[in-house]
């Protein structure tokens, strides 16, 4: 956001464990703060599922009230209700590169950009009926 000159509102960032419980707890903190956003990005599928659970308990609907997108959805993302909109990454290529880095142990970190794409599910409210 800073690269694009957009302000970062730290009060809208809710750190959480990379788990369903982490997402659930973060969503509960959001709700308690009274600042539930119109759109939310979760770091992974587990967090997204935890968020949906916490929101549902308070009558907050995904995607009608909160649009939700996450990183690293698995094949299970399509079977969740609502199905998850997720940023897919080439996980096997990421793993291969990580192993190669560990074997070669470069003195400095290696930066690489790998292809990714968004798989649209119901959770973002983008699908047309």
C-alpha cells in the first residue's frame, strides 16, 4: 500500500495465528472493535474459515456484509459454504525453489516472482447468479 501511496490504517490489521482459531479470534476482535470492514483479506484458508464462523455467530454474512478473499486455498476451498475466493500460488514450484535454496545456501536471500491467480468463489460476492 505504501508503494502505491495509500495510507495504512494499522487499526484495521488484526494479527492472527495461521489457523482457523486464529481467524476466529481475529474476527472476534474486529467485531468487538466495532470496525468490521466491508472487505477482508485473510492470510490463508484456515483463517478465512475461522472468520466466517465468528461472523456467522454474530449474524454477519459473507459475502453480503463482508467480502472475503484469502491466500493459499486448498482443494477444500470450493466445498466450503460460501466457497472461498482464493489467491492460488504454484505450491510445488515454491517448495522446489525453497529446497534448492536450502541446498545452495546463498549468502543473501533470493527474490523471485512466481505466477499466481485468483480463483473466484462465492466469498467475495463477485460471482453472478
